[in-house]
């Protein structure tokens, strides 16, 4: 395997552990209610607490990644989130669960800013769409796809408490694997061949693999119009994503009377659609960019995907109590939403190529904000109305707003200093070498 793709594989493993960990609480929700006396509304608040820690530290972790490098920040973050996961069964009650979920969010927050920076340092520009689609789309939806069956089986085999212990150990195993191989950039890695290093550098803009970390220029970040619009769109998609991640098992269990094992099986469909959508989005964004050389084309793809995602959810409102319709609509909505999975991170790199960690942290904070809002809003709606219909309406409206922002208000940014090398150009044959 080429060194750059081995590095991406390590990050993919990180994302899988990340999302299986954060979704575990949704499958243990009934056990938490029995163990600690948690109400439906309190469960929504507990779910939101994760994103409080995640949002705050996403803003901090981006500059930390740009300043100290991805490797160091990711390893420290993994120790924090493994500890939070292992301590969950000992939370003691509502307040303890809130504090541990905030700590878990803080530990997981560096994941995507660091992954985005690593992709920008280890890959030429024309390979980033596929790689970030794998990281931000396929790995996320894939981890939730396998997470349902794995977590429900772990609960059956080792109890809900044992499930959290197993997940903590999985995080520590990742550290053991990553420690000797994960490097901030190819210039730091002795195992990268000169040929591959030349290929990577030929497809980067000035300063992307400078061999040192950069100071953060918040003015550049906060003045960036496209980055704010990316944040708005990411919030819109994030509401749907977080709502289904935390409430889909509850929705299937209570709305259709499914058992916990049945929930694990039926919850596979939406995340399987997410894998397909993420793969399609990664291929599409690179091909369109290759043909048009338009950075704004990425925003247009996001806009169309959000429009389709919102439209897919609406039919649920007209066929209440129909499990087949619900699964088809939710799967279509999640699948269309995941078309954007890796494009957010490509757009972040384009917005601020000299400080991609900070730009990605800003976008990720907007995504995390939706993670604070969505679970609590869903909990409030379900508690007050007894149905999920209001939540589906909010999802649809937000997706339409995000689509409008991407389609009509983004603009083509300034071109990078050096255009990326594409296959077929002088150094392209190196892509096929080991």
C-alpha cells in the first residue's frame, strides 16, 4: 500500500472508533433509564451534552492541530475519550452522564480537523475528494451501519456496561497501531519514498507541506464568506444526522414496537444508504472539479444533495405508522445527505489552505452546534407531542435553507498559487507506484 493511503487508512480506523463510541449511548438508552431513572427529555439533554464539549473543543482543536500537529493532538484526544467511555457505567445519574458526555465530546473533537489537515498534507489536491469522502462520509456512515448490530450484540453478550468497556479498549488499540506510523506530513515520515513525496508535493499549493506548523490567522477565517456558508449548510445537514443518530433506535422501538435486536437490524438501512451516498459524492466531486476546475461546483453539489435530502423526509408525514415508508424515506434522506460527507472538508481546505485544521474546526463546530440543538429539540418535540412529526418538519425546512445558501450565495474563491496536478500530467504516473 502506498504510504499516503496507509496514513488515510489509520484515520479511517479512528473515525470508525469515534462514531461507534458516540452512538453507543443510543442503544443503551433503555438501560440508562432503568439504571439511573433517566426520562425521555433528560436523554435528549444527555445526547446534546456530547456536542457541547465537541463544539467548544472543535474550535480549540483546529488551532491546536495547526500549531502542534495532528499526531500529538489525536493521541491525547483518544486517551480522553477512552477514559470517558470506560467511566460511563459509573456515571451515577443525570449530572454524571452529562459531564462524561461533554468529556467524550472534548476528546473526539480533534478527529476531523486533524483528519482534514492530514489529508491536505499527505495528498495532492486531486485525490482529496475521494479520501475525505471516505473519511467524512463512508467511515462515518459505515461505522453507524456496523455499529447497530455490533453494539446490540455486545449488549447481549457482555451487558450494556461491558459494551462501554470494550469500546474503551478499542480506542487504546488504535493508539498502539497509530503511534509508530501516523505522522503529521510525509516530510516527517522516513518510510515515504522520494518518488511518492515528489508526487504529493507536485499536487499541493504553496506552503501546504512546509515541514512546520503555522500560527493561526483568525481574521482570515472569520472574514471568509464561503466558510460561513459551509457552516450554515453543515448545520442544516447536521440536524438530520444527529437526530437520527440519537433518536432512530428510539423511533423504531417506540413507534413500531420493535425489539432491541430488531432495531439493530432495521437501523442498518439508512446508514447503508449513507455509505452509497458518500461514495457517490466523493467520485462526483472529483470528476466535476476535474472537468470544470470550479471550486464552487463543490458548493452546488452540496446544495442539490441537501435539497434532495429534505424532500426525501417529507413523505413520512403523509404515511404515519408505515414502517416500510419510514425506512425508505429515512434511508433516502440519509443517503442524499451523505453525498456531502467529504465535501465539507474539501471546501474547508479550499477556504484556508494554509490553516486547514482551523478552517475544518470552524466548520466542525457548526456541525457540533446542530448536535447540541437536534437531540434536545427532538426530545422536546417527542415529550410534548408524543410523535416525531415535528422533528421531521424541522429537518426538511433546515435542509431547504442550507440548499438555498449553497446554491445561491456562495462564490468562486481565489485560485490557489499552484494548480493541482491531475492524472495524465507529467508526474501522474507516480500515482500507480508503491
